[in-house]
């Protein structure tokens, strides 16, 4: 029979391999204490994946320096296993003097690239190199309504070429819709003026379709989110939300906040791309630099 060869079965073959092997996803959360980092990550992955606030004994026991803590969990849905690692950075931005507070975080990110590189150049290479590289850095902006702080600018300036940064406005239920929109606009403007490129970076759009899709996302960023681990009854349904003077803010209701937008973007549409940009661009930059040092 002439005609069909079967090239399109590659998709099914890839699906089977992914089902068997599972995949790694490593997400880092950065921002001052109390901005709702742990809560949001738990909301994103619907479980207690980030427990540091309890472990740290609440607000009174702040670490004296930035500590970096990675915790892994295996999450399974529809037969696909994801090894999720949440990298928390308690202490970031909590000091009186926050000069160079991006340094320990930059060091951690580069150490993961170095680990991967060591494995890659090994003669007896592992069939599958464990991937601890940070695929996404969620940067929490305080909902001040004014502007970015020097600390925010410094951090993103120093790291935007090393890791995929997704800036988000934390605890956005503390702002009115007008304040929120104004603040979002101002933050976007400031990022542009400072030359900070966040993910998805314009220069890595593959084609017009990519560009059009990502333009829409970039124009909507930074997403103003709300996190919660409490459920409320709304119209006979149990929903995650926060009770305020105006009623329950529903975390997953796109009219109430942009949590669902963020989740769809990070997990449902761009997870694979976050991994690819990390490998093909950020890791590659690191690798080229390191191999140059050695060769020269
Ligand atoms: P972290 O220190 O950044 O990890 O912050 P936590 O997740 O521990 O949250 C600190 C406090 O803020 C807790 O009391 C949370 O219930 C509260 N919180 C978390 N997310 C939100 C939010 O979106 N809006 C408001 N209003 N409070 C939040
Ligand atoms: Mg926390």
C-alpha cells in the first residue's frame, strides 16, 4: 500500500518514553518573607510542597543570611510523573543591608550548571543526567502600588541572563483593581527602562505564532496573583479563596485574580519551553564560558 509511512507515530513514541521516564521540573521562589511564596507554590501544585514557614517557626526566626533549600516531590497525573523540586530562598531581602543579596542565589544556579557540565564531560556518562538546574525563578514583587524597589531591580538585572525569571505581583488582593492595573503598568515600564528581560524573552520567540502568543503574555505580565490554602463554599462549589471585606476572592477565578493565568502559563503551556530555554540558552551560555576558560 502506497502513501502512509508512519512518521507521525513519533508523537506516540515520545509520549510513551515520557510516561516511562517522567521528567524533572525545578522552580525557585524568591522574594521577601511574608509575600506568600510558600502559599502560592502550594496553591500551584495543590499540595503541601513548600513548608518552610512552619519549619522556620513563623516570622520571629528569620535566617541571618539567604539560605537555599531544595525540596523534591513526585507528582503524578494521568500516568505522567513529574519530579518537582521547589527551591526556596528564605532570608532574601530581609536584611537591613541587602547589597549583593542576589549573589548566593546566582551562585546556587551556577553550581547546578556546573554539576550538569561535570556529568556531561564525564567519560562514563550517565544515560540520563540528573537535572537540578533551575528552570524557572518566580520573583515575588511586593504589592506596594508604588514602584519596584532597588532590591528587585538589582536581583533581576543580575540574574535575567542566567535563569528564566517570571516576575509576579504577590498578594494582589490587597490592591483595588485600578491600583493593580496601574501598578502592573508601572512595573512593566520600569523593567523595560532598566533593560530587564523576563521570561518569555522576546529574542527567543521561534516564529510569528510564538511571537503573537508570547506578546499577549508579556503584555499581561507581571501576573497579579493571590494564593490560598483555604477552601470556601461559593455557589455550592468548594473553591480555594481568601475571605475579605468584599467577599471571597476566588483564587482560580480569572475575574478575581491572575492565578489561573500564571498556572496555565507555567504548567500547561510553557513548562517544556522553560526547560528548553534553560538547556539551550542559559546552560549553553554557562557551558561555553567554562569551556573557554579551560581552553584558553
Ligand atoms: P512566604 O514567607 O513568602 O513563604 O509567605 P507565606 O506563604 O508563608 O505567607 C505569609 C502570610 O501571608 C500567611 O499568613 C499567608 O496566609 C498570607 N498570604 C499568602 N498569600 C497571600 C495572598 O495572596 N494574599 C494575602 N492577603 N495574604 C496571603
Ligand atoms: Mg515561605
